[in-house]
């Protein structure tokens, strides 16, 4: 079966470099969003930014799979690093994702868990393997780790430490965990790549603004090299 690849970001800045590489595309308005459809090197691609947060990213991922019939989903964007080894501009691929703000611990469940769900969702090992090949060819360091998702921009040491305690997370963002739930439920291979734009501390909002666009370009260019490999 021919691949149809979904490429998602959360913000316009995260998909702008992707659209630039693709060149020509058709814009389709659907469900309060715009989806950019293109044929790239003979492969059908749908690109969209979801808007920030778990609800919008859930809607966008589900739409790309159910309405636009995408068979693989790649997410490109930026994240806050909480592993001290991560520096601004570094690339991290999620091996698994969690929702750090999902809390029904009052009923005896662990953080991030709801009945019928799981604390962590694994990403596609095959897509990670492709990413490692791309990293090697580009001579880039690609770190693997746990990405925790929540509906808050974390810039507080206490919250950060709590997330590390419960999830042993390496990076924080606001969409990957919900995209993971959708793709896992619909049996779609998916991949979440983030370039570090801040370190989720008290200076996070300042460094995020300063480094978001350059980090988004790093992530986007890497994801498009992955698309090349997938459709080879």
C-alpha cells in the first residue's frame, strides 16, 4: 500500500520550514483548521499545525488519519529540556510519551494513568531506526528519551522536579502525549521529534521566544530527511 504521510507541528513556525521544502501544496480547510496537501517526490503528504495543547493536537492527529487517510505520522517541533544533558538546539526523539498533568491519584492510580489507558505509549521502533540512520548521515547527535506532555508551559523548578520524579522525563511539551494516544488507538506508526528551545526553568519563556524558530528549523529539516528515507 502506498504511504501517505502526515507531518504535524503545534505552531505555524514549526511547519513553515516543512512547507518551504515541499514547495507546492493545496490548502484545505476542515474542522476549524487548514491542512496542506502535497505530492513530494511521488509520495502524498499532509501537513498541519494543530494549535497548542492536547485537545487541538488530538483533533488534528485524528483528522489527518481518519479524514485524510494518512498511514504514518511524524511530529516536528520544539520542547523544553529537563534532562541536564540537553542543550538548546539538541534533537530528542521520544521512545515513549506520557501525560504529566493527567491526575486521578486521588483514586489510587499513578500519575498519568486512567483506567483503560496506560502511563506510557511507545513510539515506532522502525521510525526511530530510520531517524538514527538520518542522524548518522547528517552527523547529528540524536538523543532518545521520555517526553512528557501537558497543557501548561512549564517554567517552574518544583513542577519540573515533580515530572521527573513521576515520569523520569527528558523533555516537556504540550502535544506529543495526546498524539501518541490517537496513533496508538488507530494503529498508526508515529514518531515525535523535538528540538530543544528552552530548559523549562524560570528563564524558559525568554529562551523559548529567542530560540523557537531556529530550533523548529532544525527539527523540520531532520523530519524531511526522514521522509526522503521512508519513501526511498
